[in-house]
């Protein structure tokens, strides 16, 4: 029935067109018909687009942007930073949604405990902003990274050292995972332990701990300088002197030298070639200091670290060779080529001298403070060491007596 009606309509339209052609009105009529057809097509297209938009807007929020909804804080313990320097106004960076990472969490996470693996941690720590200007008033800080078995035996001395300089430093403790003691809330070491793992002397786990400390410290974007310290280290200048010495230095302080002896080149493993050749092999002190650019290079390394893990085993010690070789390969121009932590190897053996109570005197400390010459920012000077080790617990009492006058510590 419908088909016959259409047939009749087509025949009638054909007769009309012939009639219009004979009468000379075909051009006008054709224009009208084409206009009506275009209008009808536009209406059909509009209805189709409207229907698609309506269906799109009715989708759940997480169906089109699943990557945004799946993004959650790196740690369930992440909190807003409340102890930043007063000059760092970050109030405008707070996130209104507690499930979303706010700017504060990225700039300086307050809680050091997190659930990241080392792989995740190093990836996060290796992020470098390409915008030079910071979006807040940044006060550069020095990160003091303590590699210890448990508590810091000389903590009272360090407490005096840090007193009155809040906002200019950060503290990080890598302890045995079995160590659970927490100092009082008034202590500068309160809740400064990072997620740690077991460490064995002379093994790769020692280097893992150092990189772990460095990576955790890098999460705070205000940290500009990074110094590795042991539980037996002491400062030999006051905080102000050390802070300005490090912040104003053009270079990092990490030794890397070619030692031709068996304890140097003799530890090189030929299986490291061609990634690392004997001419690349370097040795240096475990106790280093690095500025932020070098610290990022260290935690970002995925080329040389695996080679050391596979081929540097006792009597090859990663903590003496890995960083020295890495920096020599990647960025030798970034270091002054000496350590600012003084140790005494004059007595021989596998470990440096441990100083006890009777060794401590003003004359002894002054020899370390001013008994050497070195280059600092291109000029010769007598301040070459800022820290010293190894000091036994018995040295605490005489050090506390000497510190106020000799070192200028706050009482």
C-alpha cells in the first residue's frame, strides 16, 4: 500500500516537473525543493547529534576518565605538611578532596612512613620540575641522613646542634626494621625514621640503604643539600657555619680517585666490561654530600647499579666504589673530589679509628677543623671538613662541655 502511494507520488512529481519545464518555471521550483531537502537533512543530523550528546553526558564520571579516578595518594599515611619554613606559604595548595594529592604532599610530605617499594620510591624521587621558578617561597634546607642500627648514641650533641634552626634542615633515620623505639616528641629525631630494611656491612644492602635515604629526602623539594652520616658522626662546626658552607658551595663533596692498589683496581671485576671498564673504576669514602642535581642522578641510575649488584661482591664493596664510579662516569664535574667527613685510617685495618673519651680535647678537634688546606669555590681555605667520625658513646660528656665555647652550639 505504501509502495503504491510512493509510486503515485513520484509519477505526479514527474508530471509537475515536465509541466514546469514547459512553462519555464523549473529553475525556481528546483531551488525551493533543494532548500527544503537541505533543511530536512539538517534537522535529521541535529536530532542525531543531540541524541549522542545526551548519551555521553549520562555516562558515569569514571567511565570516560578512569585514570583520574584510579589515582590515589602514594601512601595511606599521607598528611599535609605543617612544619614548613614560615617563608613557604602553601595554604593555597591544599586539596579540597582528601582522596586527591594536594600540592603540599608533593612538595614536602610530613609523614615519612609510606608503602612504596624501592622501585616506586626511586621513580618518585627522580622527578625533576622543568619550570625553574618555584610556585612558593622556597627556603633551601640541608637533609641530614643518618644510617644507624638503632638510636643515635650522640643524640644530645645533635639536639644542641640543631636547636634554634628549625626550617633550615630535615632529618632522616635509616635504622634496623626491628628498631621501634621512638624518642620524645620534643626531640629533633621524633618520627624521622624512614621505611627501612636490613643492612649488612660490606654488602649491597648498605648501598641500598644509602639510596633509600637519599630518595626519601628528595621527596621534600625544599631539601637542596644531602649529607650521609653514621651514628658515630659528630659536627665540628656550628649549624650556621655548616649550613652556609653547603648551601653556597658550587660543588658536591664526594671522593672519587683511582687507587692502583689491590684494594682499589684489584676489586674490579672484568665482567663489568663494557658497561664499566677498568679506566672507569673509582674508589671513594662512603660518607658523601650531594646537592640536589647529583642526588637525582644517583637515585635515577638504572644502568650502572645492576652491574654492581651482579659483579661487585666482597672483597669488592659497593659503598666504596659504586658512587665514586657512577659520578666519574656521569657527572665528574659536579664534585670537589673529597669527603667533608673526616676519618682516621692511620692505624690500618678494615675500619677507621674509633675515638674514646680520653681522645677528646679542644686541640684535637681544632686540628680537624683547621689543620688542612683545600679549595672551596675556587679559593684556598682551611675549612675542609665539617663532620668527623668514629666517636664512641663515652665521648658524649666531654663533647657537650666543649661544644658551647669551641663550636658555638646553642646551650
